[in-house]
C-alpha cells in the first residue's frame, strides 16, 4: 500500500460506499481548495452546507468524501463509483481526526499548552512562548498574534483570527515537529473548542485566564460559553487556573482531577503577586510561592498583565522548569503587538494601542492608562459589527467619565451597517450629544480624528481590533495595518496641520 494510501475503515469510523481504500494527499472542508487526491469533509453550519458542494469537490480532484447526510452521500456514490464516501455522526470531529492522521499525529511529538479565557489569551500565550524559548525550550505559538516558530512570525495563512481550523492546526504542528520544536502554545477559543477544531489533542497543560460575557451570539448563554471553555480541561493532564476569577475557577477546580496550580492576588493562590508598583519602565512586584518571597521586575504595564505573567510563570513551572530559572529570564519577556503597545514617534503626545474590544478589557486598560502621567486622555472605542450588539453600548458606559475626549468607531463591520453600530455604542452614554463625544464610521478616520484632538502632553489610547492584518468588510478580509494608519498621519497630514 502507498504511504499515503488509507483504508477507509482506518481513516474514520463510519459507513463506507465505494472503494475501500484511497490515496489521500490532504483534507479540507472548502471545496474551492481541493486538489488532486484530497479528502473533502462536508461541514454543515449556520450559513453553508458542505454537502451542496460535493460535486464541485469531486470535479476539483477529491477522492474521498466525508459527511453526515446519508441520502446525499449514497446518491453521489452511485454517480461517482471511483470515489469513496464515508457517513459519520459528526463531520467536525471527523475533520479533526483525519487532519491529525494525515499529518502523522504531530501533537503527540510536542508538549502542548492550550490557553483559554475571555481576555488575556494572546498575552499569556505570547508570554509563555517568550519564556520557554528563553529557557532553551524551542516553542511555537498559534493565535491572534499570528503563527510563530521559535524565531519569527511565519507566513502561514490563518483561516480564522485566533484558533485555526483543524487541518491548519495540524499542518502548523507538523511544521513545528519538522523543525524539531519541543512545545506548542495554542490559543483556544470557546468557538474552536465547541467546533472540535482541537479534538484529538491531549494537552499537557490547559491555562485559564478569566471569563466575562463574550461570544453570546454563538453560545446563547453564559453557561454554554463557560461549558465550552471547560471542555479544554477535559483533554488536559495539568491545569493553571486564575483564582481571582470567581466565575470559572471554582468549576475547573471542582471538575479537574489532574495536577492543578493557581495564580492571582488571592491569598490562597499558589503563585501570588503582592506590592505591585508601576514605573515608567514597567512593573515591579513581590512573587509569593511556597511561602518564599521574590522581587520581580518585568517590562509590562498594568496589574492585569501581572496576572498574565503569573499565568505564564505557573505554566512553565508545571512543565518542570525551576522557579529560579523562570525568573532569571522574565526581564527579557516579549509582549504581543497591540497589547498596551507604546508607539515610539516624534508626536508631542503619547500614543498607546490596545486590543481591548470587550467592556471588561476596556475597563482594565483604562484603569492602567489613568496611572500614566498625562494632561488629557483621548480614547477611541469601537463597536464590533460581527459581535453581539448588546455589548456595544457597554463600551460607552465603561469609557464615559474617564476619557476627556471619546471617539467612537467601527471594527470588523462584516455585513452590519456602520452607522447602526456607532448608534448602538452611542446609546450607552448618558449624554451622547456631549461635545466631547465624537464618531467616525471608519477606523482609519477615527484614529486620525483622535490625533487631531490631541495636544502636547495628552495621551491617546486607541482600542479595538486593529491588529491581525485585516478588517472583515462584508465577506471580504480587507488588508489593514494599524501602524500604517498611524504612520500615515504623521508622514502626510501632521506637519501640515500642526505647522499652519
């Protein structure tokens, strides 16, 4: 049998019509991406039914079709006798298992770390990635900040902003394996867990950051949202839990039966931070572990980032690294792009970029910037077209009374009407017609408008989904660079306006 020839009964559990074995080169759920000898998995979702594209997939070269609609598969099997058809109970589960099989189960050769939570996933993942590589544990990372090997950001195409679809995950893990990496950090969203993109990966460590309302347009209820995230811990050997989060931490502690360590400012936490002080260079704090006290200085800002750092430290400890070694490399930790990112340019005002696009995250970053010396605070907030509309006015409620000037705009509009998104946000203000509240329908215009408002000594905070390399407009991913937008203002407009 060919090295890439598979018996259908070994590929995935299900009823088979057609040839009992096939040569399979790769697997996909998108009929447009099918190449010769690929397997096509029919995914039935909210807007699309993959079974409707079986004929297109076969014409593009698919030799194996996997789906859940018996009548459809049986009918096509008569029309295409040279193609194998497999009826399964769960297409997404089949997609994950076939993806892992075709790439040689790469997750089994790597130490895998899954990071889940509403806020902080990207920062915690980046911190873990940075610490492990500095500890000579060559590590890759998959998430919102991109796909990184141990040295650099790769050019892998991401089908979704954070946790890729199963074929992409295993393709990346195989790449890590071929580079002889030892570990992989995977940002694990609730939607990805629910859609079984991570099925079949036995995580060595699962990390919890926090839980606040998010993605309810997908999950429906907070309980369903929490349950999705809890499932990550059902497929993990060890756990790292934020004891400061009263919503999810008790459930994990009650449910998890492996090795578990906690972190936070709570006096019962295994890794506890005390005496937190922010300086212009970063933050210092006392780390208390096993009744011993350690002075830690880190180039991060905000108490919430100390929590994220504790999560990373606890994770490295769970992996077997000594606390002494971990703390020896904390000073050089890498922070993710767009997470309390200070812009270094010649503007007479300070610019901070932050990914905050939920009410909780916005409140956290606003609390942090308030501690930085400044004359006036100018804040840009956004409503997200692709997310739950009920969250939009909450962004205004959080920002009102803190920002001296507030600019409202739109992120990831999708098919939403931009003006309606802005209006939803404005409804959250007690005084939406106040002269210090402004609106712009496009993120680029809002950023430049905020800069127009700024004067020497001010601080401009730009929040929202300005990172990831694109904005979703309609069904299209339109390329977008936050730094290009920022730099364009100072390269072209700033000198003209400010020197007149």
